[in-house]
C-alpha cells in the first residue's frame, strides 16, 4: 500500500507536523535539537533571508555542511525560497567543490566557519556565487551572512513556499566511482514517492519511531530517508555527524532507538565491534535497513542472528530517488537478494546484446520505470538521452531475477572482468570470500593479463588479530567458484576504499597495485 498522504510539499509537511506534534523533537545532533514547531518557524526565517540575499526562484544553493540539524534546516529553507539544493560533502576536495559550484551554477553557499577561507578562495573561480552563509560563532563580514542571525530574526521577505512538487528541487551528484560526477535532478515528488512506497509501508517508519542515522546527508539515500522520510512521517531522528562504531553501539544500547539505516560496511563494523561483547543488546531496535552497496548474504544472516533484528536489504540509486526494490519485514525473503520492486515501479532485466528480456535466472542489465525517476542530468542532455530511453532508466547494473521476482544485483556492466572471453562479476567472488572465516570485507578488480586480457585480483581486510593465508582463501574459492573465476592474486589491505554510500571505489584499488602491497602467501 502506497502512503500517498505523505506526498506533499515541504511547507505543507512542516505546517502539518507543527500543528499535530509541535513540541516533539524532529531532528537532533550531538549539540542541538529542533522541534517540529521550531523547524517550521526557523526554516521560514531562513528562506526569507535567502531571498533578501538575492537568491531567486530556481537558483541553486550549495549545502556545504557536516551532518547536523543545520543541514536539514538549510535543505528545507532552500526549498521554501523556491531554490534548488546542491549538497556537497563537507570533506570534499577543493577540485570537487569547485566543480559542483561551477557545474550547478550556485548563487549561494551555506557552510561552516572552518571552510570560509576555502570558499572565499573558490569564489573567484565560481562567478555565479554571490552570497555566503556561515554556520558558527564568528563575526559576519561584508557580504557574508550569519546563519544564527538568519534563523532567529525576522527577514524582510516572507518565504515564497510556491515550488511545485514536480519541479527539480535537488541536484545530487553521483558518486563518481568511474568518472566525473553527474548532477541528478530530483523533485520532492520523486523522493517522497519512495518514502510513501518503501519506508512507510515496508519498513513501517512512522511518528512512533526514533531513528539513529549515521548516513552522510549529501547522498541521496540519506536525503531520502534521513531528511525527507523523517519529515514526511513525523518521526524523530538523531543525526550522527560521522559514523563511529563505538558511538553507534553506545547509543543503540540506550534503548532509545527503533530504526537504524546503514550501508553494508557499517553493519560489518557493528558486528566486529561487538563480537566479544556479551552485553551488546540493542533493546528497542526493531529494524535495520541496508542500501548503497551489495549486502552479502553471510553478513545479513550473521547480523540478524547476532542481534535478533531484521536487516532489510534493498537496491537503490540516485537516478531513481534511491530505492527501486526492498525486502519486507513480513513474508518470504531470499538472503542475498535485494527484494521485490516497490509498488508503482516497473523493472526489467534485459540482455545488453539484444535488449530483449532475459529469462528467469539469466543475468542482464536492470532497467527501471516509475514516478521515482530523475528528470535528467543537469546540463547534460546527451548523457540524459543515453540513460533515459522510452521512459526507462538504464541503470548499468547487472541483475537476475528468480521465479518469484526477487532481484539479486550481480555487479556493474562496466565492472565485468572478461577473462579469456568469459565474463566474471566481481560481486560473485566477493560473496564467496565474505563467507570465509576471518574476512571483514573484500573487493575484486580486474587487472591486465598478457594472455587472458584480464584476471581478477582480490583485496581482503582481515579481522583484527587474525592471520589469514592467501592460499587458504584461494582454496576456499576453488570449492565454490568455477576455475576461471578464482582470483589470480590476493592482497591484504587495511580498508576497502568506498564512497559515502558504501560503493567500492575500484579504480583506487587498481592504482594501489602500482605500489608495494602484501600478496598472498
């Protein structure tokens, strides 16, 4: 059942909850909190001040903040000024920040005092950037405005509150694991459709929940669930500035939190951190959700057995406003699968060679159609036309479906390793190795080979105080994989490089092979 009552404009949702639960905490972080009534008031003032600073309807405003209450308020205020939010990671490099400011054509930026000098430096190279709003305690100078003043003083201009629910409201930049990031145009309607078709009916997110969110808010997964999902359902949320496994365990032990969203690596680390802790019980936690990257079946099973909590795996991407499929709390599940398509969303698995539908169990490219699709890539008509064909978004992800319709993501088209003419999906090898005792996580990349073209190389993060032997891992692979899929080498590393949403940055692993590295014994 789709909860269509949750699909409304941001001003309408703010007014609804201010009236129904004004004194309830909406969002909090380690230093501040805001009730639903205060959220409506503060975002109205911020929106009016943004207009006073010269931000016009349809213009772009960058959110260059760490995870915080101010991040959420800024997002809603930009919408109420009828402008478009452009989230940027607070840890982004100078070139990444500049690219986004230039590509989106941002006219204003909301950031912190400690990033003010960097922004001032970049302002000369971003000619559209006119206004800077700083979060902190410093003194505002010149054209720089102070966030605290804007949130607490009356502006000259009232909030516009007129942005259409179907208009582009967010430009979310893709992870850029293989090339230059693209700005994905998403609307409030496309995002809230996912809340109404996934988080509310499937994960049963409601105003009774208290969510602990460690997700980076500049990613679409967190923007959808941890920002808009909370507002739509009237839940309460504690926002972690960054994921800390020690702090997450401490907070979950308090018994306050009922929902924990995350990415697979976070659940890995929660298991590792509590492996010898007999008191690691999370008494009120009723459900966890995983997205952003493939969740190995072994990890899913171990987490549920360890904590007695369902960990629901789903598949989503930025271009579909996050979720496309999800496993449910009730009914059958297939471990290692990312579940069934959301209501209102159509999926097909097609052969890349013929573009015809693949047979049940046969691997092909996943394509998607539904109300959650992006309107396109910002200022990239050719890339948009290539990705959106006849109403279908071509994901570039490989998948297969079982007879009951459960989907399993098997890798990326561009990540396929072709060894002597035979295709190898890295995810298939990774799932086998993840089940090997002592492996925290792993990743597989294709490396050049003089005779075979490419061969798989395996990178492994061992469990602390565990001595793994590369040949033993390869023997394990030989039992569970065809011979041509067995990795040609094993490399032990301290961590697997990932994006904030949990995707493996494979080109960094390939680059590391040029440097000295521990090989399999």
